[in-house]
C-alpha cells in the first residue's frame, strides 16, 4: 500500500473511533484546526522510522528544510531518508455553506495541492475533504432550479462536491483515494450535551494528484 493511502486509511479509522467527539466538536468553534491536529495524532500512531514520519511542534523546524515554499502544509510525511513521502492539505465545508463559499473553499484546497506538487513533484499531494451536516443548519429557500428541495441530501451533496473538485482539477491527473462518503457511525450522531443539541452527519473523502 502506498504511504498516502495508508495515511488516509488511518485518518478515516481514527475519526470513526472518535465518532462521539467528532459530533461534539462540530457543534463548536475552530473545528478545522482540531481535525488537522487529530489527523496528526492518527498518522503518528502508525508512523515508524522504517516507513514514514510526521513532524509535530517539537520538530517544526524540520519541515521548511524539505519544502521550499513559504507556507507550511497541513500535514507532511517523510521517508527515512528525509524525502517527502506525501503532503496532505485539508478543508472543512458545511452543508449550510453557500455554493459560492463552498466553491471558494474547494478552489483554495486545489491551489494548495497544486502548490505542494510544484514544491515536491515526486510526492503525492492529497486533498482531504471533511463535509459536515448539522440538524441545526438553517433551511435554504427553495430556488426554481433546485431539484432537490429546501435541503440537499447528504449523498447528493457528497456527489456534488466530488464533481466540483474534479472540475477544478480539470486536466490534472487525479485519483480518489477514498470517495467522499458519510462515515456510517456518524449518520445523525447526537451531541452529548443538551445545548446546542444537534445531530451530525459527517463525511470524508481524499483525492491525490
């Protein structure tokens, strides 16, 4: 199994095991940073000196030595000889986001992946997409062109986001390591607290270039 596929599999498994915490975190602030931090924990749990390593704050200075860009990617895996094994950029989007905002977020994700690929042409650049739907999401006004209704179903939105990502990449060769799908344990998972009391549907997907 390629390192990037192994990494994404570990991240998916990590969030499935923390399903209740995922639901609770999604009801609060600064969620994207939490997902990146937990992804680091997932990768640290499977890394080894013989396969790949991810650096945390304690070795933060090691990252710029391997990447010439000025922006530090969300997650970077390194082989034992200190070459880059993979780069992961992540984005969190919500069902309640407007089409314009979601498109902007996905466009930025693709830009970050392409920049990572320019910096390290031989390493896979992975876009990790977190898609969250909360029962507290406001109802959308039904538009004449809206064939789904006042709320887009989770499965329909997953398919739509995948199409939007593929359209952004256009002629760039890409591979879905994991198609965007709702994680079964997080189909309507309820928060542990009473306020805000919401049910969460959480989907994940990963594409590599």
